[in-house]
């Protein structure tokens, strides 16, 4: 198959990937993995399987040898389709209509997978002929539930190690993600003393304690946020992200200022998500708890936030850690960031926008290993996990053209 044919086949390839369900949970990726292996093999490439959890294989294919090493990555699992009657086109139809490919995973991220499979197949033979340089294609499992049996394990085992990486999660053709916020989820636990509800002075009300503790926690975070300073090289990315989130929120009728969005991105966010406590209206409760979700920007560590809350709430409530991850980013001055930036400018003639996102991707595992990582792929973040998810054929082709340019430039292929 010639390269022009491969490029023209991207929408069909996306459609075929969508038609193989890989819903997570349970996140079984064997069928998609087999399809990808067969496709690679039909184009002349062998691949290896790494399975860290039963039924969740990861696929790795390599061309060339020696350094530099560039990793292309995409995840194979998708989130559940939800209520299938709410889909205009069935979620696993992969229907291609009026320039769009529809289905669960179209945007997040079977479209991106199809693009990097294509770039790998197009440029593989050229990289094979280089004196030195390795391109790694990786299709991984488990991203939607934390990447533990996918990218995290592959990086730990030294399988996914390189000089730079591109993850084709949806950013859209002119935006790219250089970093993401970290996660700090804690449980605030208040304990009291039970008594009859008609004589509350005999007890110690855990719900009232919890309310005071949560109010205090919010004050502590607000105070702390006044001292937070994100690295100066991220200021532009934060501005771009604020614009993008404001645009998306505006389309839904939410009217907030650019400043509001900049603040929520560049500081520690505060969201009590679950509250439990008490058992009867006429009893003084002796236990109450609240689950708090905070996202921390680069420059702040979750451990700082936990210590702040533990000290500030001592004597009032306990703070238990549920889940944390460090914020992370790749400097805009890294070569891979500059190549993606340049590719968007030169290939698309568009203004490139680096961004910092509020959620987490598998990029965190690569960056934690010191691998400069850019997230760039077809689709729109707003469509990920939505009903009638789609990716436009135009996005697929534009991102393909940019990534083809990036990989060529990375290896010095003209
Ligand atoms: Zn994704």
C-alpha cells in the first residue's frame, strides 16, 4: 500500500478500531490488540505483546536501532457508552457520515491510534534505513482506569523508554498539551460522641465538626493559593487553557471570566465530592466523613497540601490520603515541544497553542522518567466520554500531516 493510500485510509482504520469494543471497565483489549498486530504485520512490521493484567495486552512495535528514540503512544481502552438509546449512531458502529467518524472512542482515542499507526507504517521503512534512530509504536491498555497495567508498567520495566514521546490523546490539530495538574484526593474524618438528639449538649456532633473542618480546609487552601506561583514558562499555556475552557463553558451558557479560569487552573482547586455521616435524625452522630478532590498545579506537591490540612485541622478532624499524583510538564523549550509547535505552524499555517490540562494522562509516567512528552492528537476534549462522540476526517488528516512532519524532523529525514 502506498503512503497516499495509507493516509486516505485513516478514517476507515478509525472506524474499524471503533467497531472492536474495548470498554473499560473491564478494559479487555485483546481483540483490538490482535487487530493492530495483524494490521502492522500486513504492513511488514513485527510487534511484541506485554500483558501485565489478564486480558489487557499492550502492543509494542519498533523500527530502527540506537538513539535517538521517539515513542508514539495511544491507549486502546474506551469508557462505557452509557445509555445506548441516547446515541444517534450506535456507539460501536464506526459510521462515517458527512466528514465525521462516529462512535465510542472516536475522539478518545481510536482516531489518534489510527493516526500514529499510519505515521509508523509510512515512516518505518525510512527510519529502518537510517544509521541510528528508533521509532517505537505503542498501543496500551488501562489508561481510563489509571494506566497501571499499561504505560506505568511498561515505563517501570524499561520497555517504554526514549528521548521523547508523543501521546495522541485528543488536543485538536492546533493545540497541544505540555503538562497537567496533579491529583490530591483526601478523606476528612470527624469523630464525635453519640447522645440523644433532644439533648445534644451531652454529645459531640461529628457532622458539626466536619462542617467546621471543611470550612477551615477551604480557608487554608484559599490562603495557600495566594502564595502559589507556577513556573513562568507555563504562563502562556495556562492562558491558552483558560481561553479554551472558557470557550467550551461559554458554549454551554456558563459565563465566567478568563481570570476565573486562569485562577482555577493555576492554583489548587477545591471540590468536596462525597459526604457521609449520621444514621438517625434524633441522634447526635459520632462519625462523619467527606471526600475532597483537589488538583494541584506545577510548582505544588500533593504532600504540601496534605501537610497543610493535617496541621490546620488537627484537633478537629483527621485527614486520610485517598490518591495522589504529582503535577508534571515538559518545558516548551524541549525539542519535541518545539517540533510539534513548528509542525502546526508550517504544515497547517495555524497559530499553535501549548496548553496545561486539569486532568491526568499517561504522560505523567513518561515525564516522571524524565522523558519529554507532548500530548497531541485529533478530536476535541469536550467530546471525549460524550454521547455521539465523533472525530472529524479533517482533524484526522491534519494531525496526521503534522505528526508525519514531526517524526521526519526528529530523525532528520527530508
Ligand atoms: Zn484518552
